[in-house]
C-alpha cells in the first residue's frame, strides 16, 4: 500500500462500474482511471450538460474508453428509480458501484421528497440507489464491490435518530458530519448483511482527505458560517491535495486485491498522502445504530433490499 497510485490499479477489462457525481473532481478522476484500466463506466450525474461534457473530456483523455452518461439526481428518488431501471435494461450485472456524489455544508433545504438536503442526497439517495442496483451487483458475483465516499468530517457527530431531517436546531456543518457518519454506518450494516447472506460482494468506504474539489468551493459560497468558509478557502490553498490525489483512496477501495468488508481508507497522513486504512469514530461501528438507521432508511425511501437466502 505505501506509495500506491493509479498505476497500481489492476486490469478492469470486462468489468462494469457506476460512479455517481462523475462529472468533476474525485468522481471524474475515479471514472477516468477505471476506464483507463479497461472498465466500462457509467457516469451518473445530475446535470446533463456537465455529464455529457465529462464523457467528451474523458474520451479525449482516454481514447477508446467505454463510457456513457446516464442522468441521476440523488435529491429525487424518482430519478434514482429511473436510473436503476435504465441501468438494468442496458446491463445484466454491475461489478462496481462508487457512491461518490454529495453536497456539503448547505443552508437548510429539502430534497424533492422532503428530506433535509445533505441527509437526503449524501445518504438516502445512495441507500436507495444501492438497493435498487443490488440485483445487478449480485449477478456480477463475488468480485462485486460497493464503495461509499465518506469524509473525515464524520467526526463532527453521530446521526441523531430522533431528528434525521435536522428539523430541530439545524447546523449545516454538523448536518454534513452526520450525513458522512450515515455513509459509514450504511457501509457497516451493508457489509454485515451481505456477510450474513453469504454474498461475496464487498462493501467498503473511503474518504479523500483534504482535496481541492468543487465540493469545497461550493460550500464556501453558501450562506452561513462565514469564518469557517474563509478558513476552508485558506486551508485549500495551502494544504489541500489535488482531486486526482484525493481520488486514490476511493480507487484503492474499489480495485485493490484483498479489501475486506467494512474497510475504510483515506490518505496516509489523514488529509493527504497515499491510501491507507483510516481512523473512524466508534459510533460508525455500532451495530444497533446501523440497524436503526437501516430500518429508517428503508421506510423513508420505500426501498427494501432483496438479500439472497444463505
């Protein structure tokens, strides 16, 4: 693992991948490197214009790349269902799902289905997407993986099971941290349930450390805690690594041999460096909390996972 970079990605020929938020930043880099190593990649993006532009750019950078754009708005469960249906009609199996897209530190808002935006997009949208694509993941066999991108900001707080939609005393950075905790609890519970079902699918997670992406830029433009936004802007200029470097933990979790269920990778130094196992808060490994979040997520999204009988 020391010094691991995109050149170490094993051949991906014959494998199909879906990457959410693949039009820029970490998602684009992950999609490009997977395609460079032979995978057929679906770029799942909210903006049709940016998604199509990303396909053009990627094909220019990787001649012969097998890539396509399919619209996906994680803030709208109807769009999530349409994406899963479209994918199922075109592809019989799915080897890799990278749950990368997200929003960060937004003022209070709601998704099309009425959920607090950060919880709705970062967690519930990906929870629903993974469940709806589970038949294709199962069809791919034991080599399939689900990689969900969390953040070091998960340390800001555990999920509040009594206020998942942040209706009582909303604080945008705390809400972001809780949505990233939800990503890790989801990975933990998904790995447990897949294992109980005897499936060889690996559910793992990653975080980019401090990477310079549109996510940070977008957060700094939002209304709210302006001192924090200014501090992040200064920190990005001095400390942040590139989006390409920030994508390496995701790519490691997605492709490296021997990745174990519920593993969590990030930069070696915490905010930058080569991929390495990452520290995670103890509440992201709590079985009771994971089960409770799972039950709430199934109820809120109306998506029930069809795990095979063991």
